[in-house]
C-alpha cells in the first residue's frame, strides 16, 4: 500500500508519505459561485473526490481532513449579480445551492470543511497585516499589494521566468505597482459594492489571499496536498504559495501540489463567447450523474480531456454492462462482503490511474459472466461492487439502474419528441426527421411504436 502522486512542484511522481498519517490535510480550490458549474469544474471535483476516497480508505476516514472552499467574493460575482439584477448574497446563495445539488448528483462526497471567503475576512486582514509587517506587502493608491520582489522563490511552482510570467498571463498593469508582477491583497470597495472595514479603509480581498487565509485557518501553516485545475497554477497557486511562505517565515506550505488537466468540449475551449459551455445541469438532463462521473474518470486526470457526447454515450453503455454483471442473476447486498480487488486499488495508488482501474473493473465484470459456479460469481460480484466504490461508482441498486435505463426521463427530450409528433401530424416530415437526427447525434435514439407512442433509448 503505497500511494504515488505527481507533484507539480517537483515535476515528478513521488511517494506520498503524509506528515502525520492520522492528520492528513488536503485543500482543493472550490468554485467561484457566480454561475452554474460546468463540466470543467466538475472534473476537478470528481478527480479529487477519488483522491479523497483513496486517502480515507488507506489512512482511515477520520484521519483525513478535506477542505474545499467557496469563493463568494469576486469581481465576476459582482458583475453577474449586476447583470441578473440580484443581490450578491442572493446570487452566491443560489449558486452555492446549485453547486451542491450538481456535485451530489455526480456522487461526490462533501468535503469535511467548506469555508466561505466571506466568513474569513478577519483572518485575511490579519494575514495581510503580517505580510506588511514582514515587508512582503505595501500600500499604494488605497490598494495593498504583494511585492513579488520580496519572495525569493517566486515562479518556483509555475517554473516560469519573470518575463514569461508577465508576458503570458495577462498580469494587470497599474501605475501604482512597484513591480508589474505585484498583485492585489486588498482593494478599496465603494459603498454600493460588498466591502468590509479594514486598517486600509472599506474594501474587499483579492482572490489569492482568500485561499491562503482559509487553508491556514482549517489546515494550519503546513499540510499535505493542495489541489486544483492546471489553469490555477499561475497566477493563483503561485501567488498563494508566495503569500503563505512569507506569512509563515518560509516554513513549508503544501507538500504536494496536484493539478488536473484542461477540459475542452468537442475539440474547442469552452467559452461564453463560443456558447459551448456545458453545464453539469444540462448534462444531467441527458444522462445519469454516474455516467458523467465515469466519463470524467475515463481519462487520466493529468491528461487533457475532450468532453464529447460520444464519451458520455459510451460511459452509459459501460455502466449498463457493469450493472448487468452485478445483477446477474441477482446481486445480494449485505453480508461480510469481499474487499476491493488489489489490482484496482493498485491502479489508483499509482497517481490515480483511473482509466486502468476502470479497465480492471471491466475484466472483473467479464469474469462474472464467465463464472460457472454460483458461489464464485457471487464473490466476484461483491469484489466488483467494493472495487467500484473506491471510484465512487455502483452506488445504485442494479435492478433500479437497469429499469431506469429502459425508461429514462428528460423534460427537454420529451419536449422534442412532442414537437416531432406535431411535425409528423402536420406532414412536415423533413422537420420531424431533423429532430430525430439531432437527438441521434447526441446519443438519444427514438423508437416509434405501432400504437403511435414514441420512446427513446440512449443505446443502439
Ligand atoms: Zn484557491
């Protein structure tokens, strides 16, 4: 039992030996709650949910403390609230609730602590004061800025030269900065925007200091793993690291930095302007959360993942096969049960190799079909179920999954079916065919029955 993880700081796979195996700390940068979670947000949550499950399994659930914050103070939130005519508090409360619902539907466990930035303002102010006292921060034009020149190892995590950092990363140039790479710790906030009293007047924190203060509050100065998407390495994580090292007089911050790869959709970067953002909620209308989860885990977490409808369709098929194996003839839950298969656990211990773990689950399912003897089949089924649980899979009753796979529900698809029926009644057959083809392209196949009813499946 030895977990190996790729550490972005050292750029190599390292043996994960916790500081204290009874007090393992992991901090994951959580959502900025201004909009619905998209599939890229979900990738980070699902990947680190598997890591959390593996750590709990290995070291005991009560020995792992998983902190994932809610960023509820951010300029994007202020802009979105203004755009939609809601108060910032209304918007963040609503989006936080949606985020919880969506992640629950993906079978992601809740973190042990979910700190909100807005509830940690005193800790942020105190940390900024410490930074100023140590000469790492200065006041300029009402802003408190972090002086990157005071951080000797700045650039260590992203491994970029100062010139590259400034050129590549849309660093905000402002006349009051001593160095163009300096970043905001605290900025003034007018009366109509969210703000808090501080030694520098009414203002609000910058994004990076939020995470440094929240990780310190809930995990202490030093902890085991800091994780997030690869797009956070610079500037967010580089800046967090610089702040925390300075505030803690250079004592180690996170020992492991773990990052999941980029996600694109059908070959393109997801963006509002392209209109190709896939929200988790939209996907949940088309497919069960467990299939979305499996599709996300089918690619190694460090590799880029191109999200396609085809991948989701395949994940549903694979789950159908798993659940049929578990249902064959009837999987009896309970009893002492079998432990998870060693080879599945080993795949996860090797830098969370989920594609290999899934392939090994498929071999187990194949063995169930081959099993000649009832007792052996039952054992294999229990082993498959226990192994799937390591990845957060197979939480449903197999019979229930298979029944719902026969008659899935989706308001949007039902609506399209109704439109197609209307088109056929009105003899607009080209329109009707177009709807059928559109649905087929996203993996939804219609079947017309002699009595006039139309049903749909997600498999051929
Ligand atoms: Zn963060």
